[in-house]
C-alpha cells in the first residue's frame, strides 16, 4: 500500500505522526506541572490534606505522561536529521541553537528535579521539595517557550541572512527569537495546555462526583477546574483572535485556507460555518455562511476585504480542506469549553456545582476536548504553512533527506506499530488510574491493600477508605 | 590546532556524549542485566536504583543530538541519514525501556511484558549505539553536503563487534553500579558478574582497539608513528592501571572502586577514539571546521552553554546526592 507514495509524502506523514503523538504529552505535562506546583503550594500553606491527596494522585499520572513525553521527544530530536537532513543543514544555524537552549534550560531542569519531586519529599523536606516541584513547572514552560520560538521562526522567519553555502545565517538573535508570530503562538499554546489539563481534571473529578458527590478531593478539584474553564477560555478565545490577525498579516494564504475563502465577493466578507472546499475548481461548495462575520473576525470591521486563495499562485496553496476543517474543529471546541464554563458559573450560583449530574456528565464528555483542540490547532497552523518548511524560503520538497522511500515507509510502519502499542498501553494505564478516586490510599496496582479489578469504583471495593484520612505516604 | 569557537564546541559536544555514556551507560546496563535478577524483589530494587535519575541521564543524549544540530548542522545532516536504521532502532529501544519504568508498576498481568520491554529495549538501544560508533569509525561517504552511501553501509562485522562491545560494557557498568547501590545476595551476584563482564569488556576493548588503526591509514599513523604515538600510548598504559584498580577493587570487596574503574574504561576508550578522529568530526573527510555552523550561531549558543552546563552539573550532582547510599528495599513511591 505504501509503495505508491513518494519519500517526501512518507517523511511528512512520519513527522506528522510522531509529532502529533508527542505533542499530546507535553500539552498535558505543561499544564499539569503548574497544577501540581499550585496544589503543593496550597498544601504547604493551608495544611489541608485534600490538597496533598490531590497532589499525590496527579503526580503519579504526571510521571506516566512525562515518561511518555520524554521518549517520544527523543525521537523528535533525531527526526530532523534522519528525515529532513537538508532542512537541518540549512536551518540548523538558526533553529539549532534555540533548540540547544531548550535542552539546556528546560529538559535538564525538568529531568533533574523530577526525581526529587516524585520520590524525594521525605528526603529533602517540604521546602526543597516545593522548590523542585516549581522547577519542574518552570522547566515545562521554558521548554514551550524555546520550541515555540523555533516553530514561529519557521512560520515567520526574521533576523537572518543567506550564506554562500545556502545556509540561513543568524544576524540578530533577538529578532529571530522574538519573531513576529512568536508571542501570539506562545500565549495561545500555554493557555491551551492549561485548558487541556483543566478539562482533564474537570472530567476525572466529575466522574467521581457522579459516583459520590461527597468526595472531598473531587469537589475541590472540580471547583478549581471549572474556575479555570471560566477564566482561561475567554482569554484563549481572545488570544486566538489576535493570533489570527497576526497570521493574516504574515501568512494571508493560510488564513484564506482556514476561512475557505477563494474569491472576494460583494463588499464584505462572510464567515463559512460549514462548507466543502473544492480545490480543483477553486470554490467552497455547500457553504453555510454568516454575512459580515468574516470581515468582523479578520479585520474587526464589517466591510473590509481580504485576499482570497484564487489571488495566489496555486503552488503556494496549502492543502485547503485539512486546514479548513481542523480550524473549525478547534474553534467549535473552544466555544464548547466556554459553554461548559458558563454553565458551571450558573451551577455555582445556584449551589449546584457538586450536585448537577448533567453538568458532571458534560464535563466528563469534555475531558479529552483539550487534546483534540490542541491537535486540530497544530494541524491548522502546520498544514497551513505548507508547501514550505521555512515559510516563503525553503520548500518542504527541498528539505528532504536523501533516504529512499522504502526505508522511510519501513520506519513509518515501525513507529506506528510501536506508538500505538506502547502509548496505547500507557493511556490505558492512565485511564485506569483516573478511574480510582483521588483519596485512594495507593493509586495504581502495585502494593496497595486492594488490588484486583481496577475498573471497579475504588470507593466500593476499598474497605480501608476513610474519607479525609491522610493516605500513608509511600 | 586553531583554538576557536568550532574547536571549543567540538570539545563541548564530546563532553556531552561522554557524559551520556557515563550516566546512561549504567542505567541501560541495569536493563541489560534485568532478566538475571533472581526475584521480583531484586528486579524492583535494580530498577528503583535508577528510577529517580534515568530521564536526566537520557537528556544528555538529546543534548548530544540537539547540540550537533545546533553547532555542526552539516555533521548532523550527514550522520542521521547514514545511520538511519540503527538510529531508528535505538529510538524504538529507548521508547520501550523508558516507558517500562512506570508501566510495570501499573499492571499485574502485563508486568512480565514490560520487564521484557525494559530488557529488550535496553539491549537494542545499547547495541545500536555501538553499531553507530563502529560505522562512524569506519567512515561515512559524503558528496555535495549530503550522505552519499547506501542504507546498509553501516552493517559490517566491525560495527557488529563494536555493538557487542557496548552491550557488554554497559552491562559491566550496570553490574558495578548495583555493587555500589545494593547489599546482600544481589550485591554478591553482581560482584560475581562484574568479574566476568570486566574481563569480557577489556577483551572487546582490546580487540576493537587493535582493529581500529586498520580501518583508516590516518588512524594507523596517529597511533604508531613517532612522536605522536608517545602521547597516544599514554592511553593504553592508563587502561592497564585501571584494569588493576578494577580487579583489586572487586577482590577487596570495595563498593565504589569497581564502578569508578569501569567508568574509567569508557572515558579512556572515548579519549582513544578522539585521538583517532581529530580533526575529523565525521571520518574520513568532514572536519570540525567544515561542519561548523557560522560563528554567530556558535557564539550565541556558547554563552548559554558555559553558564548553564555548570548549573546543570550542580543540580544533577545534587539529585544523585539526595538518592545516595544503599537502596532501601521499602522505599519508592509506587
């Protein structure tokens, strides 16, 4: 089946596959590391064991996700060379040092303090343990900062020259790092990571509230998660809007693809809620449009026009349909998140936050929404950058390593099989841990008092469970 | 020998790779020895002895790869396609062993599966690293800023030998680490293994060292022509001295001495390879200076590196200090 594809297509699929799997784990661990730091801080301040129980519960899930993030990340650091060696040679002088800074200032920090955060509370005492926990959180944020600087530079390159040997030569590191799209992308991604975790925590807490609405840890966590949903989702929608304006300025073709906007029509720009991009004929079929809204979103006026796809050369187009649909998935989820947040405010006001089963069911369903939105958003921006790796300067087809299609196909199959097997198992274990309530003395199967059947609600099978009791530190 | 940015960076990358060998070698070694643990209890101890530090150790591998990308992008762009298959297999091996640290505590039914994944992944990763080293020593064809060879060029009798040498060598590091970190029966068992693994490692290092000068005339000159050979010969002499401290340490039932001596074997072998290679970063034709990124990149990356590497070393040392001493069989967060 794979023989008919070119080495370029296979290499792109392989990169898309490995990076999509990878981004799930950092998106989760960036948010979760900060949440853990907050939980630990609250425990030290208030000495309320609810926070400690939550910390110990989520730290084990964090350890799982972090481990998966590390190993899938090592793959990324070598994929640039194995499959995109010409890109590596040409863009290495610019993006390489930024990545080196990511390793030096973020990866080492996270990995160095993770052991102490997970295993070391009894050995180093509360203060140093808190410091280690904070360092892990700082490390995850630093990592996001550097890698987004790299990605943003590939989207909106700045501060460079071209050398005689064809390499990009760095001229101004400040301009390279703080390139035009970087601040927007960074804010958008970090908020996305926070929201992802808020909705995961919200879903897990909702699950346990549906089983027992008196569960103290779940009540506390659900409340925190819903506050995040209320406060951060509107910020995220605003950040996304500003990011969109920035993209319109620097990558108008991408925006036209996101909008499914082929031609200028009339004196204002509608917004297509739905449609099927017809790339062959250069139009949007079966469009359901809201008049004026496109102009409003993109220019913040009602009558300004933007360029359509047909005004650009075809060889500059990204794959329109993918960008168009993934963008809609992301936006739809964003508004669903906002809806849940507003519902939770209403419930809080009516004293129903912990008692409304339909709210909890909705929160449960929304659990994976952050991941889907993050993936959809990245697909929008990365597929929308095609056909370039360094936008406008280095084409994807000119970035490829001199590796034959069969080798790429074989490694792609190997990665696919291993990833689905390994990370599938990991996700299964994480879900099984989440299925146990936070105050369960020993989450996981290893050596707790009750072992069998991780799928049975823990409260029902755990005879030693005493509400509010501090679990023995293990 | 110009002492410039590219030269300094070659030193830093070499340091990162050496640090990787020193740190991750023993925790891959634990994986290689894993099936020889006699009970679940022993295997738990073996794994827990590296659980708090393994991902920090593996970060040095990212540093080696990422650093090469940053400062010698051409070397990175040539090396990765040339070693496409061993690198890919190494990554897959690292995935399996890396996730086992958490997975095996999360299941009863599949614990055996993840034990095997920890073992198999560690062996595969170690073997591929050795194969990659062997292929690099043998030299890589370059034309027009790109790899010009076939995709099985890396597979030779010599590279398989270096692969085996690295597997055995890492197992030795793992065994001596456990001598340091455990007590009782497990320590006794590992001390026994250390004798054999030490002898085999030294024999393999000797064999590879004898064969290496014949892979390339330049290596031969480096080692056997006066006056350079006078300096080069210091390495084998130091190796002899370490051989003595290693076996004496085992014989006197010292805890730390065998581990440090075994690390010394790796450091000296690494220096030996450095003597053979210099000034090439990829033998036989790509020098450090040809592969280096422009000075603007080297200088920018260097500023952060000279500040951050000492800090990293300091907190890494602190993490090891926190988890120092013999393993407590009842500790662990799982």
